[in-house]
C-alpha cells in the first residue's frame, strides 16, 4: 500500500514537471507572437515599411492566384483529354 502511494506521488510530480515545461513553452510562444505583432504595428507607422509590407502581401496574393489558375487549367486539360 505504501509503495502504491509513493509511485502515485512520483507520477504526479513527473506529470506536474512536464506540464510546467509545456506551459513555459506556450508562454514563450505567446510572448514572441505579441512582440512580433507590436513590431509589425510599429513598422506600419513608417510609410516606406508599410509600402514594402503591402507590396509583399500583394505579390503573395498574385502568386497564389497564378497557382490556382494553373491548377484550374490543368483540371480543364485533364477533362478535355
């Protein structure tokens, strides 16, 4: 009986340590994401940075649209064969 409780408390201790590591990692991730959002917001005040970020977003959207167009053309060609 005594051994059962020793093992149970040992398991609880290990579980608590593992959960603490998970919580610590999640906190660090949330902190880094918050800082990234702050830096992005701060960069948006600078007109040059804002233009650069907006152009990057537009280029990304254009690339995605071209990929979708190519995929649609491939589907059309596959049907016509």
